[in-house]
């Protein structure tokens, strides 16, 4: 079920009303049933994949807690191995078979890879990482294994963040399923406002930008120069509004029900370095890789060379997590390269800034850092959005080709292009307010009538200009 669908417009109020009418002891069961229905609206049979994942990790965590010594590690390896195997079969089988065939071809051999026709279950990468975080925390003795099978199943399947996160940790989400969440009008109003802003970002901004982006990136041989540059800028804001919009809806829906989900975005395009970008973008994933891969590899406690290697490993695996395509691997490797170069030139950059005296103009210095970081990220988005490495190369080669005689736009009217840039500008202004004071705080200081007018305009914008049910969220494919 899509958040941006009429079906969800009926589903969510019904779930919320029944949830607060039920006795607290039965609310977990209602949420689990609702979450199952929510997921089965896609491909019903694939709930069996989730059920297998839940059974394996629930049982393994119990065994880990009951075991000592080598047996604990054996159960951990079993859980991780099974979970990763499920992910591999559905998501990476064809990719790795194709890679093997390419290796054979490079050495003059021939290999006909078997092809899997399995469809990737929606959000499988998110389910697996949330399950793995639970098992690993139990293994580290940071969290006790959950005894209640139904509540653990709800931890994996909680519908607001079921398909695209945030990727929660057990110590944040699991205890909340035992809390008594009372009907609180103020909290519910805040949650609905958060959802409304998420819907606006998704169906008004992201889905309208997608029309132009899809036209150019879907046919890269037909475009060059400004249309390609505009499509690349538009995609940066499309993917941000699409994914952060989903997170806003998920967090807001959880808030309506009384649950606190972790923040997933904090104005990432204002980051002043790539390291800071990843502290602001998809926070639940970047912190997952930090805690469960980078730190176990040694983190910052190793030699500089080893640290650089660890950074590259983490970013390449992160790229592969996003999709079974060399474009994602290259995207991850590019961000790893950015981080390594930044790390190696840290002292040189500080010395250069001091020598130029640019730090005396702090605001200008911050602006330049953010501008450079944004465009480094923008270059990476070309790899992320392109269908293949060949397409990415073609797009980059045509981006600054301003020859005469080729199409100058994607068939979209200039009036609509102006609207798209106005939407982007509006988003940037809102993000600036969020950075400096916080939009909610600013609105809370305004007269009641002005606040209601803002909420009314936001709602009317969604109703009049939203594209309901027309486009899935980008991260659903992961």
C-alpha cells in the first residue's frame, strides 16, 4: 500500500480510531494485523518471506541469550547468514551471476548464468537491517531477547516504517510497544502536520520534478547542456523530497499513534562536508553502518591507511545495499573516495583556509563549503539515477555540451519549468528556516489565524497539485 494512495487515506484513520478504542493489552495485535494487511497489499505471498526472517531472528536471539562462549557466536553467524542469504537470493543473485559471466568473458571464456525471476520484496533491505540490529544488540548484551513473539514481529513489521525506514534499533522501538499511548489531541495534531508536510514534499514537489527528470535520464542520448544540468539538479531535490517525505509521513504516523521514530534527515544539502552530509542524510542507515560495520572493522582506532580502507569498504557496501547495479557500487565508491580525500587533506585544507584568511568571513566560508559539498553530492546523484554506467558517462559528457541544434527541454512547457524552480526555491527557504529556528517554532509564534492559513494552503496545495497514487517512493525498490 502506498502512502500516497486513496487506500491509505482510508486505512490510516481506521487503524488509528480502532487502536485508541481497544484496550492497551490488545493494541499490539491490532497493529500487527494492520501491518500485515499493509504489506500484503503489494504481493501477499511475500509476507511469508518476512515471516521466515522474523522466525529465524527471534529464535536465534533467544538462543544467543541462553548460550555462552562459541555457541553464542554460532547462533549469531546462523542468524546473520540466513538473513543475508534471503537478501542475496531476492536482490543480488542475478547481479553476481552477471558479474561472474563478465569475468569469464574477460578471460576469453563463456558462462551462461542462470536467471532468477523472483521479484524483490518491497523494502527487504530495510527489514533485514532492522532484524540484524536486534540480533547484534542481543549478542553484545546491550538488549535482552524479546520473549513475546508477536511484539517482536511487530518490531519488524510496524507499518509506518515497514517499507523504507527509518531503520530502528530495538532499544528505541521495542519498549514502546508495551507503553500505554493515550489519545492526545496536541500530539496527534503535531503528527498530522508532520505527515502533511511529508505528503507535500512527495506528491507536490518530488513527483512533479520526476516528470522532467524521467524524460531526460530515460533518454540521455536526446539531451545535452542545460536540460541535463537542470534534470540533475531536479533529481537532487526529487530524491530528497521523495525519501525525506516518506520519513516525515512515517514519523508523523507513528507520532499520531504515540510512537517516537528516529529522525532520518536534517537538512543534508546544507552540510559543509561529505562526512557531515552522511550525518544528515538517511541517518538511520549511515549510523547502522557506523555501528555494525565501521566500528567492528576498527573505526578510528587503527592506522590511517587501514582507516581509509575501512571507509572504502563501508561506502562500497552501502552503495551495493542501495541496489544490485554497478551504478550504485560506483556511487558508494565515489562517496568513499570523497571521504578518504577529505581525511588525507584535512590539515592542508585548514592551512590553506588560514593562509587565505577566509575564516575571517565565517558565513561566506560556510556558504562555500556547503556549495562545494552539494555539488560533490550532485555529481554522485548522476551515478545513482543513471540506468547504467554507460548512461552515466553519456550524461556527464553531454552535461557541458552546449552545441546548437539539439532539443532544449523535455517537451515540458517553460511555464512548468518556472513552477518547478519555484517549488525548489520554496523548499530551500523552508529548509533554511528549519536550520536556523525550526519551522514549528516559527509557526507557533504566529497568530492563530496565520497558522491556520498556512495549514490550509498546505492542504490545498496537496489536494490541487498532488499526484496521488501515481508514483512509488524511490526507496521502495531497496
